[in-house]
C-alpha cells in the first residue's frame, strides 16, 4: 500500500465504527432512580428531530440502567412548546408513576450542514426536574459535528451519550461494550 491509500484508509475508518449496547433489565429495583421522559421539543426545521432524539435518549438512559416511565399517550403528544401547563402535566404523570424526576429535552440542531463538507450537526439541551416540586436540579447542553462519513444518527448518538453521561444521577453500567 502506498501512503495515499493508507491515509485514505485512516480517514474512512472512523465512519465505519459501530457501538453495541445492552439495555439490560428495565424493571426498576429498590433504590433505582425512575425518570419520566416526555417527547422532546423540536426547535429545528427537521420534522422528526424531536422524536429521534427522544428515542435515542431513552435508549441511552436504559443502557445506563435508569428505568423510564413512558406510555404511548405520553409519547404520542409532541409538544408544541414547553409551557407551564405541559410541564405541570408531566410532573403529575411522574408523581402518579412514582418517578422522582422528569427529563425535559429540546433539540436545537439536527441537520447536515450546508458547507462544502456537508457534515451532520446535532445539538440538544436536557433539563432534569424534581417531580415533587418542579425545581430544576440539573441542566446541560451538547452539540457535535460528525466527521468523515458519519451519519446524522451516529452524530446524534454521540451527542446524546455525551450529555446523558454528565447527568449527576446516572451511574454508568459496566457491561457496555464497544464493537
């Protein structure tokens, strides 16, 4: 192989990686934090950005061993905005389901950039709310731009994993494996 072929190989390899995760048992055990996660607010032009990142975040939370309480009724109502009425409804659902927290999300970027490279870009903000009193306990944001042949989904997964791993209540599972 010549130097150009080796360089090309190294540039393409990051786009060919995949990560396999085991969601484990989603049944809450004694002392386990339980979270209600309503659909994320979509503040982008992409029609399905909120739904996509809601699902990716739910999978990541389960991977880290955090049980979620979600119902079809809760997930089927995409928020038009996160006003006091919607947040109060989610807090009530959390209390009724014996969840301690509500995780509220906003997707603020989910697209392929329009520059010459056309790389995927994803940005998300999460807010952890105490279900008992509605106070914000933690808030964080993460945004990433994919490189090489990265897909929008792979970039979204990296963005969500980075942000979820910073939530103070999340304990990383030891059985996460990379492939």
